């Protein structure tokens, strides 16, 4: 196999059509293993269903696209050409949780009268569909009908848009960060939109994850239950008509008025995939590749992309002790961060918000306390790269100019923040930034944005995304349950792609002792939990949130964190249950890293390490100390031999974790 798509096209001269009792044509595509299938029903309306063997997972649900002017794709659809295809190739991934991805599915493309197509795909782990326009003239999409009808009152793990308004039209501007609620679909909070991905669970334990992929020039999808029934509907932000500079440090953009359509095009386009991922066991969601498989493959050479860790300033409030200078946004402070990174082999230091003059929205105006060329030179001498934070409004004013200027200076990339929307204009901004940054050899970390949809596959220099309820919330929230979130998001949000969660707190608190302190923040749960997050969470650009002073005082933990890879050759999900516990293993080279997390329940797990194969192995292990349920930073480091039967028990206190590096003797 090679990285080139090995596509087997089978032109169908005669296709056997089955008919429903209503006389509507039915088309079906099955997964390679034959267990999953998607059925498409054509008639007055276009409907699909998702089946697993004899079980209906998604019952007949309507889909369509309505164009401005009255045309509705999906109404009275007539097939003019049919094409089957087997996709069976191996994707070599430059930046991912595994070195290769086996992309194997069956595809059915139906060319319809009216110059559009519907493409169906069935993988062993899920199904997907997308519309494609073949038109040569400009057109506008007025609305999309994307419906997910369930056969029963399923339970859902849902993160609502974190906006207080009960007017759904006012929920399209948000941070895309919230914790999850678990309830029956009929108990959906009235008039609230939900963020993707979303996971539903059937009565027999199957998990159905709904998300989207290959989103480049179209608004992102939200889900909504407006009738209290067993059904979810897609909702989409309208196209901005007029916008204005926002008030949040004048770095955001506010939509003042909208058009009567959601997207516009000069000619044909491929619309995003609507994906329904199916897992028999919760743990399967921890290692799902479907969004990556559905994304447009990368073109060109991205071997220059350098993943790694980042010494971060903002979470720890630039807090240093034992130094002879006033800490803050100045060269002395950042030289200290650079020295720390160099000592520990940390690849990057980021200058977060504050290095550019405030309230100017001009990234060419640097505060006088910072001499960027000198910092870049100093960091380069130490073997450390520098990244810059950038607010959306300032960055969007001159993307090309900013990238060209700072790439020439030696800056390695940008953390772009405050998009806070996913209408067509903002989604297109992401793709534009990715392409321009790649041109200048720059990394991009999209913060303040929606979930990933495969852009990291198309442009591997897009190395991480926020859209996650990360550790930063511990700076200001006394009520959020971050421990439960940690064992929930990997099964849901992480299905979409990497998470810029920013772990690594050295001030840790048990449940009773935790409190939010903005300038000296702490984490919920134990010390070993913070170490384990670096293995559990996928993030090719992983922040060290705490200060160099704190890390130097915890040398043993710092050494271990600094040595954990951020991209992997292989990933295995060992065990897990949403909102309860996780066990995952990842390999880099000859070494395996294994991590476990629990919720607020103490837990003992027996890890099956049979994937190690034959031979003798030794594990460097960090586990909760005997008093970690009272003093969260209490931990034990030990080196143990892996038992010959490859079964290793681990115990965790409430809010605890365990992490180990396993090597062959």
C-alpha cells in the first residue's frame, strides 16, 4: 500500500433496485464487514436510515438542501448515473495519533437530475453522506435539512452552546466550550443548541456519535430538539451581512445583521460529510479515525511540521519566584521560559495575549517591553521555537502580511483566538489561514473556535484546536466538574480530533479543597492525573500550563512530562466507559505509554498489556500515593517489571490517575 488512494471504480451498468411498499426506490451501501449499512429512500422526499444487522440505529430521516430561488435537492430526486466504489488505501499520517490509517469503506455515488450528487459511505465503524454540487453558476444555500431520527428515547451526552439566551438565533456566537449533560433525548433543554460531536446511547449499549467532516467553506452544524421527540435536527448560522469590530479587547468580530441564506458559492462545491459513528463499546470511541478518513488528504510536503510541547505563560500568570527581575510580559521573563524549555527539551515557548499593543488590533505593534527579534535569536540559540498568540480581528486584517513578516523573523507559528463563530465566513477563514501559514512554514493552533473536522488532515500544519472545556476554566470556575469532564470528552469531543486542553498543573486539589484562584490556579484531582492527561488527550502541540518555577520544584514529574511524545505510531484503547474511567495505550518507537483516569470514584483496574507481545518489559510508573485522596499531589514513582502474564493491576483514588512508560528489558 502507498499513500496514494488506491481507488477501485466499478461503473455500474445495471443496478438492482429494491422497492418499498410505497414504491420508492431504495439504495443500500454496506460496510466492508457487512455489519453496518445505510439505506437511501427516494421519492417525494429523500430519506436515509442507519442499520446495524437487524437493529435500526437511525430510522428514516429526511435530508435535503434548499437553494435560494426555490430549488430543493432531495425532493423528487431522479438518479441519472450510479457509481459504486471500494476505497481501500493506507494513509501515511505526518501528524497524528498513529503512523498509518487504514481507510477502507464502500461508497455509493448517485448523480441526480439537477446537477447535484449524493455520496454515501459505509465504514466498519460508521456511515456518512454528503451532497456535491456540479453547477457552473453562482448559487446560494438557503437552508439544509439534516435530521437524525432515533427509534427510541435514547440517552444523550450533550454539550449545549454556552450561551444564556433561549433564542436559538442568538446562540451562534460562543466559545464552543461546555461540560456534558446526560439525559434522555426527550429531556433536551428547551430552545438550546448543542455543540458537535454528540453521543447517543441505545438501550443495548451501542454508542452513536454524530459529527461532521471535511468542513471548509460552509457553516458548522449544531443539533437541536424542538419538539421533545426522539429526533435531532441540524441548525446552521446564517451568512453574515454586516459585521463590526467586537468589544473584547477589540479582537473579536460581532455579526450585526445576517442574510437570508447560510452559504454562497460561485460554482459547484462538495459540502461537508454528515457522519454517524457507531461503537459497540465505549472504548472504541477513544481510537476512532473516521473524521480523519473523511477529510480531504494533504497535498504537498509537510515533513517540516514539528510537533512538540510548549512552555505556556498565560495560565500561570507569568508567575516566577527566585528571580531578580519583575516578572510579566517582558524579555527577561520570556528568556527565563526559554531557558526552562531548553533545559527540559521542550520544543516551544508561546507568547500569549499581551505581546502586541492592547486595543489596537494591529499585530505589527509590539509592546515596548518586548524585543521580538532579540527573543527569537536567543530562543534559536537555545534550540527553542517561539509561537505567538493572535486575536482573530487583528490576524484577519492581513493574514498574508502577518505570516510573511513573522516567518521571516523566525517565529514558528500562531495560536489564533477569538473566532467564536462557525458561520461560512469564519469557517472559510480557517482554511485560508491554514493555506497561507503552510506557505510560510508556520504552525497554527486554532483557539476560541469550533471542533476540528479534518482540517488537520488537509493541512497538517494546523496542529491543534480548542473547542474544548480545558483546564483554563479552573482559573475562574468554582462549580465546573473538570474531573468528570476529563473522562467524558475523550469519548466525544476527541472523536473529532486533537484538543488544546492545556494540562500539567502542579498545584492539585481533592474535591473538598479545590477553589478557583485566577492568578494562582490549581487543578481538580491528583498529581498523577495531570501526568496521565498527556497520554490520554490527543494534542500534537501540548502545553505545559504551569510556571517554570513550579516545574523546577517538581523535577521528577517535569522530566516525565517533558519526555512524553505528542504524536504516536500506534494507539490502542484498552478500556473505558463514558464519564467513568479510561485506559489507553500509545506507542512511539519501541516504547509504550499507558495511562488511566477515573472520575470521582476510587477505582482498581487490571490492564491487559498483551499487545506488548513476547519478551520481558519494565515500566516506569507514576501512581496515586496512599494519601492522594487527602493531599492530591501525593504520588509514588516506581519501576516495576511487567508480569509475565501481561496483566497489571492499577489503583486510583477519587479524581486520580496512573501513567507509565513501558520499555523492553
